[in-house]
C-alpha cells in the first residue's frame, strides 16, 4: 500500500516534526511513503519513514534528480516541474496533506479530481478534506478507510 504525503518544500519546525511522525507511522504500518521528493514536509516524512525502517519514493520535478532529499530509497526524476504533482497524487489512493501553499493546493485539487481521499493536518480548510488533529488520528482514519475497501 502506498500513502502519499504532500506539503511545502519549506515549513515550520512544528510542521517538520508532524511530517516526521507521519512518516514514522506510515512505515510502522508497512506502507510505502510516496512524496514529491524534495525538502521541507517531503524530507521530514521520508526521514521519519527511514527512521522506522520504511521505504520512500520521491517523484521529483527535475530532470536530473539533484533536488532529491537524502532520505529517499527511490528517486524518480520527471523533468515536469509542478506538472509532476499529478503523478505524486496518482501514486496512492490516500493522500496526507501537511501545511503547504499553492503547490500543495494544486495536489489537493488533483486528488479530488482523481477521487482520492485527502487527510489534512494543519493544511487548507477545504470541503472534502478529512481534517486530522494529529499524525496518529490521520493514520487511524486511513485504517478505517482501508477496512471499508
């Protein structure tokens, strides 16, 4: 099972720690973490996943992959810039959005378009996003969703 984590390439220390915990929890479930592969929320989630022995995949905007964070197991350079956001979303049925700005907002929109579930922590307050207060609550929501499938 892939779980995608989206969020800004820059973030506060608080959001970095939230993303790191999300990554750890994803890995502890045996799920693969997919993200945009760069810094900020993406790096934090990958770092947490690696700390818990998980697998991480980054779908990168660059053509050469030099923008990859150091916690990725698999780097997928696309050369697509922000257009790669569609691929990031399509890689999973469930997306966790943590903080973020307009790039994250575009991924949320793509997720809705692709009929994906979006769980948000400290992110955009938009109808359709399942709001979670903690990383643990986000994982709990995912488990409930998976039981229905």
